[in-house]
């Protein structure tokens, strides 16, 4: 393993590390789990992990050049290729995660479901498709799946069982839009960071609800350097930039949010002692891309 730390490609190092963590979480021993059971993943979030939910849920058109590099067509991802969730699924030798709202394509959600919708946030909590609504969708999905799995239907083996839900990996990547929208509404930096405790509270509440539903393995992403996004740079008239051309206020707010999220994960590890909670520092990975862009061509 020592050679892994000496590897020069930072992206490869971080990605291998992320996949290794996922494998460790999913393959932890469980009394009821079979060693041959397929990996099951449930994902909650925004455009960073939306694999087609916005298109399926609202019919929102997402056309070319999205999808041009890998799929050769638009798949509803706001990306020219695959998302991190796609690479993770492929590394686990499971099919790509389908959107929960996608009713076409013979979807049976045997390896989990993706509840992420582009543009989603934590607040307000009762507006589609907030994190709260996504967790409610999951609760319905689980209830219906277990109903079908326990039926006499000849296809009952095609649905996720109670053990499948218990041993699944629950991924959450959200909060970016809460911060970005506050700035977009003209709120000051101080007004924006005052929202952070509310955002963290919603995420913590959602994790606890998933825990109450039987989830025990959680993978929590922090948010990336918002101030480096070209979209945000183009929207701001008065620019206070750092040495890499990123908006200081946006990145400072993101950093404070990430610190709060990390602290929340530490608290939950104490409160939910039989759960595994992994905090992923996406901010550091993405900012490295920008600060060391020449190394990546």
C-alpha cells in the first residue's frame, strides 16, 4: 500500500482511496448478509450526483454537450461524462445507479436507487426535491420494496430485501445550493453563514431518519470550492479573488459549512455507535485540481 501514497496522479490517488473506503464499508461483516450479496447503494443529493432525476421528475431538457465524452448522448447528467457516483458503481462491478423517478427501462432498482435531483437543497425542507423530500421518497421506496419482496410474486427475488437495506451504503452530497442561492439572492457573507447551522441540522436529521429505517453505513460528502465555479464567477460583479482566481467569500462559506459537517459526523459517531459514518473531503480534491491545474494538463 505504500506505493499508493507515492503515486504522482493526485486524482487517481484520491479516487482509489474513495473506492477503497466504499469497499471496506460495503464488505463489513454482517450476521445476516451473504458474502455474495450484490452491493446496494442509495444516494441523496443535487446535480453533483443526479444521474437523470431532474429529467425523469420534471421533464427538464438536458441536451448536448452533456454526456458527449462517455455516453455519447445526454443521460440527464449535468456533465460531459460520468459522475463520481458512476465511477464508484463501476468500481464495485454493479450497474449504474438509476434515478428513483425513472419508471422506464425495466428498472427494478436491484442495486439501489438515486434520489438526487439537480438544484436540490436542504432548505426549505418541504419543497420538492429537498433532502427531506428525498428521504421521504426513500421511505416509500423501502416500504413498497419490502412489500413486494415478501409477496408470493414470482419476481419477489428481484427486489431489495430487509438485509439489502440494512447493509446498503447511504450516500449524501448536498448543501452546495443552499449556500449558492443565499449569495445569489444578494445576501451578505455574514447572512449566508448564519444559515449553515440550519443546513447542518437538516442533514443530521436526515441521517438519523435513514438510521431509524435501518441504515448503518453512511458516506457523507462535503461541498466543493463554490468560488471556483465559472458560473459563480460570471454572476458576481465585485470580485474578491484568491491567488487561484476563486471567490474568497464563497469558498470561505463553503469551508465553514464543511467544518460544521465534519463536526456533525463526529457527533453522530458517538450517538449512533453501531453505524459507520465516513466524511469525504471533496473540497480538498477539487481545489487541488484548480490550484495545480498545470499538473493535470
